[in-house]
């Protein structure tokens, strides 16, 4: 299986920076007190060309455990959901969103470029985002527009929960903004009701 072979080419590099390979989810992860840093390596093959791309993510356990009480998700999804996933081109802008691979030489060059990106930008971004306050700011700055890697509902649920836990001083204002955005997007009655239930829970939560 070439996909797994390509992913495994990254083992030594990511291991050197403290990341372990999670074979069932095909990702590299590194624990910190509030959650996990994760790195996804995606390799997609077609007859004439292949694509290699990377995603960086942060999981805050408390946030994921709270929001999935109110979202209709699979029973085990909350255990592996990621709070924010970002593409490298939005972090360091030194590599493309995905590499086009036509031969092994291009594959080797792409992996070298990716490793340079992680050393110069990627690992720094991951270390910045393990501070939940920084993650909350990232969501607040995009409160009216979801990250490309997740839909607007998840963005709002996570953003308001981060605000309650890690920015309680500004929570009342952000709470109202997230709520208005949910209403303006003409979400389903079920989604609005679920969001209101989440807000009721957060309002009573001692941060």
C-alpha cells in the first residue's frame, strides 16, 4: 500500500520532534496537558499523478468533550475530533497547499520542502496553539467566517466554548456574536436549539 509507505517515510523526522504515529487514524500526535498536537499526511494516488498534502491540528480535550454533548456525532467521534485543523499555506506560506507528484524524485523534494516548513514554521505554530488562549483568539478573529477546514456550525460551537473557558471576560460579547451568526446563517431549528442548549450549559459553567 503506497499511501502507508509514503506516510511512513515521515516517521523518523516527526519522531525526532516528539510525535508518535497513530496507525489506526494515520496521523502523528504529541500530547500536552490540555490536549494533542496532530499532523496529518495525506497521499492520494491517481494513474497519472499523485498528491501529497499536510494538515496541522490542535485538539483541546475539554472543548471537544463539551461540544459533542450537543452535536449529533458518532459515539466515538468526540474522542478523536480536532478543535482546529490548518493548512500549511495559511501558516508559513513557504509550501503549497498540496504537492503535485509525478515521480519519486518529486516526492523526495516535496518531503524535504515539508520538513523545512515544519522546522521553520509548523512546529512553532503548533507550540503557539497549545496555549488555549491563542487558539481562542484565532477563533474569535474568524467568528463571522468559518475556517476552511470545518463547517460554520462546528466553528461556532468551538469558538464560543473556547471563549467561555479561556476568555471569560469577553465571553458575554462573543456569546452574542456567535449566536447572531448562527441565526443569520439560517441554520436548521435543530442546530439553533442545540446551540442554545450549549449556551445554557456554558452560562452555568464555572470557568
